[in-house]
């Protein structure tokens, strides 16, 4: 799923208010985020094994949905359709948890 699609669905859910809890898109976005996170964790494990991790999040680090949505909005509007959530999650982790 692209960042543009993810944001459009998230915005539509927000507009529904409490009724969003009953929307199929709520679980779709959750699954999409979890899948992208799982792919990044696997990538990071391979990077660590090679001695070159792209980020260094503390163990047990989760992603705050409000912070993630704010981060997704930092992509230029005209680029959002071409950026996958897989890439966006990796970018989020790299920006927020740099290795020192």
C-alpha cells in the first residue's frame, strides 16, 4: 500500500469518529502497518548480522500511530503515491532511531 492510500484511509477513518472502530479499513491499516513493521524488523536483523544496521531502536520499540501519521505527511504530496508503507516504516525508524 502506498503512503497516499494509507493516509487517505486514515483520514476517512478519522472523519468517522467513533464509528471508525467498526470499519474494515481500521483492521486493514493495522495489518498494513504490522506487515511493514515485520518486514523492517527482518531487514534490520539481516543488517545487524552484517554489522551495518540502518537504525538502532531500543528493544520493544513500538510505533505511535499519531507520530507515524505525522511522519507520513512529511512526504511531499506528489510523491506519496510512489512511496510504499514498507519504505515509509523503514524511513521512520531510520529517522527516529539513528545509530550513534
